[in-house]
């Protein structure tokens, strides 16, 4: 059995579980992160601090760039004040899932 996926399909796109490291020095996908309960997350590093939504905005922009979608197509759906967030990516679920797998393959 393979590793758990950090994303799932939803109506209109994909929900991605992410773990954000604010003030991480750069904006980038940093691979996969598995928590103690075995849940999978896409690890994101952002240079912004976790202040006044800056890290959330940077996380959305970083994921959008990595997936090749518009910034407006990525929104925070859960975990606004947490490192572990749920981001909604609007678009074709098959294309988004392929782009997510590609991000992890390049890590």
C-alpha cells in the first residue's frame, strides 16, 4: 500500500492538505510531510511571516505557481490560523492531481 495522498477531489477542483512553514526563507513546495497520525500534507515553505494573513496569501500564491494556475484559483478552506491548512484549487481535478504528483516527483 502506498503513502496517503495529501489531496482529494471535490466539486470544482481539489482540496490540498498543506503544512506551511512561515519565514521559511523562500517560497517553494518542500515535498511531502506525514504527521504522527499518518495524515499526509504537501509541505510549503513561504518567506512571509504568519502575520495578518501574509503567510496564507503566500501559501496560496506558492501553490498556484507550482501548479500553473491563477492565484485566484487557490483559496484557504480551513486552518486559517494553523500551520496545517486545507487549500481549495479550482480547476480540472485530473490536471491538478497530475501537477501535484509532478511537484512531489521533482522534490
